[in-house]
C-alpha cells in the first residue's frame, strides 16, 4: 500500500517520466566505440575492482610498499567508499526499484547487470563520488583525476541502461555527503 501511495505523487511521476525519456534518448545515441568506453568506465567502478585496489593497496602498505601517493589518506578515503556501498545496498533493498532494462520501457542493457539487482540509488555513483569528494576534501593529489573518472563512471551507468538518471543523481548526493566525513580519523586505527 505504501509504495502505491508514493508512486502516485505528481513529483515522483514526473521524475519517473523524465528518467524514461533520458534512458531512451541515450539508448538511441549508443554506438560501438562509446559503448566500449562506457563499459570500461563502468567495470572500473565495480565492487571487485574496489576490493582489489583497496585490499591490495592495504596489503602492500603493510609490507612497506606504497602504491599511491599519501597511501594512508588514499586508503582512508577508500574505506568511506566501502561504507557507502553498504549504506547504498540497504537503501536499494528498501526502495526496490527495478533497473531500466527490467522495467518494460524499451531500454536494453549494453553491459551485463544482474536482473534482480535493484537500481535506486546507484552504488557505482555513490562509491566513486565519495572517493572523489573525500580525496578532494583531504587535499590528496589524485582528487581532481578521480573526480573526472567518477563523473565518467556515474554517466556510464545511465548510458548503458543499467540505472536511471535519478538513480545516479541520488547515488552522487549520497557519495558526496558521505565524502565529507572524517575518513582519516575513522580509518586511523588501521592504516597509521
């Protein structure tokens, strides 16, 4: 009953209609070269990559080998991304929104995505934008570069038909908000 009341609000109906228009418009513009670029960006923001970079970076740091400038700061910011991934997952479960390619609106996915996975918010957007925000906020040298990458990852999710535009906007807001938390302080117990 609650979902049907929410779905009937005029604002959310307008957002849903806008989401469909954006998804279909981007689908019409897809091509092999841009699809390949967007797929690479999307995969670079996947959880497995995060695990390898974060876990590998931490393991190497413990051995005295730093793969990144200011490794403790970088890994602290990455910790925030793992936290926002969990928070985003809880919100996804509660929201229960279908992905565009599963919503019977004519959108086809241009990359593999689990059909039963939920769409709102985009955790790719949340994690990548948190990392960019946290790195910028802490003055890390990679901050501007990671921001450009994060924008690409976020856009790729809509381009590929696995998220609606409002999903990535919500994920971006979530990531930016969590990016201002003091991850250096929170992580200082394990990375110092």
